[in-house]
C-alpha cells in the first residue's frame, strides 16, 4: 500500500473504532468504492495495536484499578466493585470470541459487502437514535450506574458486541445503544463500551498477530510502524473529544451521519 493509503486508513481506524459509526465499514469502503487493494495483515495488526494502546492509556486509572481488584478477587482478599466489573467485562467478551470463531468464515465470504454495510448502517443507526432519544427524556436521577447494571446487563451488552461482527453495525454503536436502553447515562454507556473494547481489541489483535507470524512472506514494517502511531493518536483524540461532545449534544450527530452514509451507500450500490 502507498503511504497515502496507510495514512488515510490509520486515521479512519483511529477515529471510527470508538465512534458509533462502524470502523469496519469505513475500512471496507475504500476498497469497495475506490477500488483500493485489501489493506493486508500487517496494517490490520498495526491498527489494532494503536487503538488498543490509546484506549488503555486513556482509561489507565480504571484499567489499573480493575486489574488490581481482579487479582485480589482471585486471591479472595478483595471484594471491591472494580474486581466485579473486571469479571463482568471478561465474561461479556466471551460471546464475541465464540461468534467470531464460528461465524468468521461466513462473515468474510458473504457479509463484507457495500449492500450489507448500507443496511446495517441504517438499521443500527435508527436504533441508536431511538435509544438516545429515550435516554434524553430520562431525568438524571433515573439513570443507573454500573453496579445496578448487573451481570445480566453486562452480558446483554456483550451479546450486542458480538452482533457487531457484521460489518456496518459498529461495535461501539450497538454496545452504547444497549447500554442506553438498559438505563445507563450517555457518559456511562460510552465508558462501559470503551472498557469492553479493551479485551475485544486485544483478542482480535492477538489473532491477527498469530496469522501474521505464520505467513511466509515479508512483513511490511513501515505499515506497522506508521499505522500504529497514526491510529494511536487519532484514537486517543477521538475518545477525548467524543466524551466532551457526547455530554453537550448526545448521539444525534452520529445518528444523522449514519443515516446519510447509509442512504449514500444504497444509492451507490443500487443506483
């Protein structure tokens, strides 16, 4: 790939991994619309590494607290909620792993198309809009916190994350949607989604890294280096400004963007 293509794809990954607009859709679109070649395993690994480092660094205090409490819960000498939350996030990641293993080949063969992306962009965009309107009508005192979400609520969000394997759905979008429907505030729905993304991105990145290590051809280290750095900075900035924007205007700008994108894709595919 050219430096320009790597630059554009890395920025796209960093910006869309955590926005409710589907990173997979935006990474597939250049090849579907512009005729670009597949980005390849090396860049895939780089983008996952960059976005993973960004979310871990941004939520480093939460991650550190959960990690310490989780280890303590295993030893039996720590019963804080941080340890419980860590267990919830780990268990909620299991559906994604199972669905990924069982459905990976089918998704790759049949669902990575512009038509599927257009349909899922529209459908899950409408659902996000519905959930956001519902959340906006609730009083601040009516929102639930993580503790009241419970293990069952965490698993429902985890199941929704598995559905996001379908391109165009948006992992962050659907997990925030379910979080809002369950009663979380916009900020807490986004925060839980971001924390849930950590094992998900780590799992996907590890799988791609293993695939890359088994390949016999040369590794494009330039793509890995440039892609990781660009994805990291764009993802970190995205998380920071998204949370600020979310507090002021909610999800509706992203809903509108999804609907416009979905219609444009339908026009491109069917026109």
